[in-house]
C-alpha cells in the first residue's frame, strides 16, 4: 500500500523470501496449498494479447496489469515468463545457485539457464534464438520458445507491436 514496494523472491526450494521497505507498509499475505492428490483443473481456452513496452495486457479480453512489460531484445520478444507460463497452466521455479528457471506443465519440463544459448526440454538440448537474461532483478526469457513448448500458438504483429498467445 501507499506506493511502497515489497520484493518477493521464490528461492526455488519451496521457500520464499520477501523484503519490505521501512515504515508505513501494510502486507496482507494469502497462501493456498494445493494437495498433491487433488486433480489438476482442466485447462480452458486462453488468449493473451501482450503489448511491447506496456504493462497492461489482455487475458481473455479482460485488461490485466503486469509488473514488467514485454520488450524487444535482439529482435526477439522477451519478458518475465511467469505470467505467460502460469496462464498456460505451467509452474515456474527459479534456482539461484544454477541460475536456472524450470517451467513444468504435465509431461513437459523446460530448463533455461541465464545467458546460455541451449535449453533442455524433457531432457533434450534445444537451441534458443536468444538467451535468457536478467534485468532489473527479473529474468527475461524468449516468449515464443516457452509458449510454443507449452502447447500454445504465438502470433506476432509487427505493425501493432503485439504478441497474441492462444491455447485451445
């Protein structure tokens, strides 16, 4: 509240850390544990429209505010991938010691290492057209690579500078 920022970090080992600014901050956390034996909710159709350099995106035609905007880097669209991956039904984990992001959805496991040109998809090396990087304490990843490996269709509109991601 009061335009103060709380930094939240997934330590990648089942623990989380958050840092609060001094004075005048109120935090109301909510955590929900999902039991391993509960069925995974069926994935519904989803459409996301992301706008380059804009924080707002559309999720099933509803405006949503993201904390970081997609950007163009090395002629590729990159953004912190958690928002897209989770909307596609995947989970995202960060392992600081290895500088690795692991994205998991059903039988698909994608491992991407910061600065490396190769990802590991279900145990097999796959060449990336851009390496993941860290900027402003956020890990940016190649959007198309991740979304397509999670079963989505990706359309780039260069004139409008938008990326449309659909999952049927």
